[in-house]
């Protein structure tokens, strides 16, 4: 599945290898910026590598189609079982969480910013977790974008206030 991306990945690696000192400094700066902006999970930076995930258009489309089907199934399941006390008890929700989740809303019960964590190999991808508990993920993404923009001196996507950089 990922074999067609091998040339792009190898080229990216050659670019990094051409100046390992600079690449190393950029990784350190990326880690620092994430700490500075609080882009952490469990005290660890979310990104520890300069290389992005590189995938083919067909892989992207396959994942997108699969996510759509899974999301539709999850929405149907949540609609069918959300109001059953036995199911809510099995999920381990507190009474306060149940009451909060039951507040009438015009939006879907599952967060629109939910994400499905996955692992990819050359032949497949596997979903391991649905993170629908909080819309905070979008803030992590925005903070990560800001950290990368500061690292490379780009602008345009960062919506946060300008913060001082390391001397």
C-alpha cells in the first residue's frame, strides 16, 4: 500500500541526511516549541520527528472511505444505546457525566473533532482507538501548527497570539 511512496520518503530522508546537524537542531527546536506552547500529552511532545506521514492518494482515499463507514456505524450505535442506563453503566460514566451528555443539543453526540488513531504498514492500516471524548484535539493541532510555523518562519495558519521565542 505504501510502496508507491517509497521514493518520496527516501528523498525526504536524503534531504535530512544532507545536513544532520541542522536536522538535529530543528528536532530540538520543534520539541522546545511544543513544550513552550503546551503541545504535550502526558508531559511528552506530540511530535518527535521532522518527517511527516507520507501516503499515496489511493491510501488516503481508502482511509477516508473507511473512516466514513466506521463513523456512520458509531453514530448509529451511539444513537441506539446512548439512552440505555445499562450501557452507560458499562461505560463507567459518572452520574455527572451522564447528565452532562444528556443535555439536548442540535449537534451530534460524538464530537465533530473526534479522531481515530491508527497504525499503517506497507499492506494495511489498523484502527486502535476512537478518541471522541473531547474537542481538545483541535487545540493540540492548532498549537502544533503554530510551533512548526515558528520553527520554519512561516505564517498564515497560526490563529494564536504571537508568543516570544527562545533567545
